[in-house]
């Protein structure tokens, strides 16, 4: 690679209008809201109708169908692909050792700690049983597999466009699903129906969409306030409809694995418009802050009620009945503590390991100059 970047590479590597840390504004807000949807999907606000007889049963049921957690995970997949590919647009090379070390430590270490806690205290200790019981493990495993595949996908993108890879992976996942309709029916149409072996393959086109979005975000329109809110409302409404279909249409063709992969195309368009919108309009600082520890919320939220069930006092067990507002508050507090104690040190360790590997390589190769590639903070 030449010591001086081409104008195209500079345009790819230095997108305009980021925050002070080099992150695209608004993405953390979307992450935080998506994590909240996952939590509210798993934790019912009103667990016992007899405690809330004054609330109409129809309203309780309506509140329950609003939160489509798997749809929020699809949004996470697209954002993940976007953030992983963003620093490598153009011809910037990937240093595989630092890249893998950073991703594995940054994401894998907190997940391994949460997984070990769950496996030891709550579930069977073989991987498949824990995969099925620890309800968020499937998406974390998919993410790790995508990180491993990314260098190969990026290399393929030089010969085949990202659009072609989206279509090929989508058709491949569709072929797998249509030949395993019995499995979908048996697993009640849930997104991780194909288990740890193939769920990653089902979600792959959604993650690749994020890579395509990183290449194409400048092409998206900047919507006005009415248009962006209409689009947001459409995303929520479609997610609600797909959740209702999943539970009330007893057919494998109503499975999340099929409907949410189609939903991903609309979600990708929405995210592109959101990114462009936040170039002009600053997000709410509190929502941006909550999004920075959304990964901890995702990892911890199912462990809190299980821990209360296993270790809690009689008073604490009362949190699991009636309104879950107090339980939600505890979940967010424990998630933030996990973020400070586990996730932040893991991030710092990942950066340190990555830089040590880079400096060792530089010292060994003793180059006369270093390519002037701007440093971009990971989103």
C-alpha cells in the first residue's frame, strides 16, 4: 500500500460529521433502544393480571406484542456489519492478528463471563443445552462467527459486490429454511430454530447488509422530521405485525427466520436514513449514553431474574410477580455495573492487546515509514 492514501480511500476512511470519539452519531441511541426492546420482550411489564385487575386484559396483551426482540437483534446485526466494515472501506489492509484479538477480547470476554455464570448456576453444562436455555447466546455466537468471516467476505467483495453476496447468502439461507420446515415448526418458529450449527448462516445476509450500508450510506436521503418519524413508525408497526404473525399463524412459513430476513431490507434502509438524519440533528445525550452500555444490558438482563429466583430473599422474590418496573430498574443498574466492571476493562484490554501486536510487528519489520491511515474509534 502506498504511504499516502488515495483520495477515494480518504473519503471512505474519514466520513463527515462524527462525534468527538469518531463514532457515527445516533448509532448508540439505536443500540440502546434495541436493547430495551429485547429486555421488554423477555421481561413482561405485567406478569400477573390479578395484581392489575384495573388494567384491561386487552391492554396488557397489546403491551406484550409491542416488543419484537428478534427484530431488534436483526437491527443489531446490521449495525454490527456497518461498524466492522466502516474502518476498512477502500483499500486499507486488515492486520488479521490485531483484528481478531480486538474483536475476540472486546466481545468474547464479557460474553464468556456471562455464559459461564449462566451455565454454572442455571443450565445444563453441555453447549447445546445452554445455547437453547441462555436466550441471548445465539446472537452473540452469530456475531463472533461473522467477525471470523469478515476478512474473507471483504476479500470476496473485491471480486463480487456486496449486493451479490447479500443475494447469494439470502437465497442460501432461504434454501436451508425451506428444506427444514419441520424443524421450524418444532422450534415454534423462533429465529434460532436451526440451533448453533446453522443460525449464523440464516442471519448472515442481515449482517452483510451492514457492510453494504457502510459502503453506501452517503447515497441515502436526509429525511425531514415528518418523513423520518413516518419511517420509524412503519418499522415499529411492521415489527409488531410480524410478532403477531409468528405467534398466531401456525405455519413454518410464518417463522421469524423467514419474515425477519425480509424485514432486514427495510431495517437497513431505515438505518441508512437515521445515520444521515443524525448528521444534521444531534441525538439526545442520555440516549446516546445508554447505548454505550447496551451490550451489557443484552448480556445481563436474563441473568438478573434467574439470580433472584436462585439466591433472592422472600422480599426480592416479590419482584418477580406483579409489575416488573422495579425489576427492570434492577436489571439496568446491574447491567451498568457489569459494563463498568467487565465490559470497559475488556474493551481496554482489547485495545492494549491489539496495539501490542501492531507495535511488535512494526518493531520486527522496522519500516521506514508508516501509512498515514487515520485512526478510527470502533463503534
